[in-house]
């Protein structure tokens, strides 16, 4: 899952993880940008390098979370290849910086290599990777190409080649790009989509449109906005103060303008990128917890059902 910073990558990752677990799948969510935000969305502690189960859906699947950083992946790799003594001696002395300076892209490759290992070991039915924000996500995905071009032989080249095999196999791996219905994130999403497909050869899944506003019933003949006259009747019935009335008019008109903007932006997205869309509603809440994830997963299910009907 990739997209501009703050558009809801972690929320969308957690939502799709829960939606999949509700169908009986075991899901592993991996954060790779050093953030530990997914565990808490399920009401669990922030996750560490070792995975933790954050949600068990009754009679269905589970969601586990973990966080993979290059340093932890390097230590893990060295330990599992018989270099435990080096690890003990060098873990605090910047070993990774030495390796990374020698070969650009190696940090990202360490994380991707670990992901490939998890995928090959079939640790879960579905692995969802909560990628770094857009520009960094591209560097992350380009890393194996960079390493393959510099390392002519050896373990790094082999690792880069195997990671690329995974990334370019649409049966094993797809990129889902996340956005909100606003101009800049959509522009970035379209650029990222072409780069991901053309440069890396990674297939795209549906786009996730997060924080979408739902259509609201309008007064008969109305356009979603309000004026004072229309509200006067309601005001008498509900004994609203003039101030409350003015606030209501402002709120309704704001909402109408946002809806119009959303329609325009989503039209433009559909024209530039003819991919199916999973729409997640904007929830009027201060934070996302398990209850909110369930609501979002319901919406994801409906979108996915629509996509499969269209696909039939
Ligand atoms: N559909 C939604 N409804 C309401 N609030 C939302 C929704 N999606 C995300 N948020 C809120 O928006 C904020 C950003 O969401 P999130 O952390 O998922 O974004 P992100 O893309 O992962 O951000 P970052 O780039 O910082 O990792 C959070 O406070 C989250 O609670
Ligand atoms: Mg995030």
C-alpha cells in the first residue's frame, strides 16, 4: 500500500487486513517506514520486529502485525546465516552504515529480501506492506534494480534478482495506491502508478480512495446546499437560534462544495487511471480503532463486491 503522506495508508492497510481476516484468511501487516501505527488501530500495543497477533476474528482469520527496519533485517539475516558473533560485536557499531555506503539500495533490499522470505515461507495467506510515503515508496521499490545494476555477482545480486521476481509476478505481489479525493495526492498517485508499473514492472491492484464523503439526501429540488428560507421551517420546529441556523447553512454549503470537488477529482482520477476503486468513507471520529476498522471493512467489502460484479 503506497500513497502520499497522511492519506490513510495505515488505515487502509488495517482495513483490508481486517476485511481479509473476516473471510477466514491469516493476514500479516508489515510496516516498513519505521512507524508503529497499525497495532494500536486494533487496540493492541505498538508492534515490534517480532510479530504479534492484534486481532482474532471469531470463527474466521487473524491479523498479525510487525515492523521491519533495515537494521533489524540485517541482524536477522546475519544471525540466520551463522554470523551470530559478528552480530554481537557489531550490532551497535554501525555495521549497516558500512554496508549501505558501499552499495546504494542495500537498506531497502534488506527489507524487501525479508518480505520475500516471509512470502516464500507462506507465513500468512496475505501479507500487506504499509509502504513509506509516495516518493520514498518508489525509491524503496527501485532499490533491487539499483543493486542488480551495481552488484555483478554474489549474494546481493541474487537477492535483488529474487526480489524482482516477486515484485514482477502479479500472482504474488501487487501495488495498491491510496489517495484522498484531492488534487495533489491524486496527481502524485498517478505519477507513482506509472513509475511503479513502467520502471519496476509491479502490477497495480485497485486504487483505494480514502476519506470519501457519502452522498447525503438533499431537500427536494436542492443541490445539497441550503439557504435560510429552506431552514426556517426546521428552525421553528426545532427552536434553533439564528446563530445555529447560520452555522447549519455554512456547514451544509461547505459539504456541498466538498462533494462537488470530490466528484470532479474522482472523475479526473478515473480518466487518468482506469483502475477499479475501493472507496472508504470519511468517519467523523478523532481516532481509528477496531470499531471504525469494522465500519471501513464493511465499505471495502461493498466496493470489492461491486468490482467483482463488474469484472464478471
Ligand atoms: N476514513 C477515515 N476517516 C476518518 N479519519 C481517518 C480516515 N482515514 C484516516 N484517518 C485519520 O487520518 C490520519 C492519517 O491516517 P493514516 O495514519 O492511516 O495515514 P498514513 O497515510 O498512514 O500516514 P503516514 O504517511 O503518516 O504514515 C489518522 O489520524 C487517521 O486516524
Ligand atoms: Mg502510516
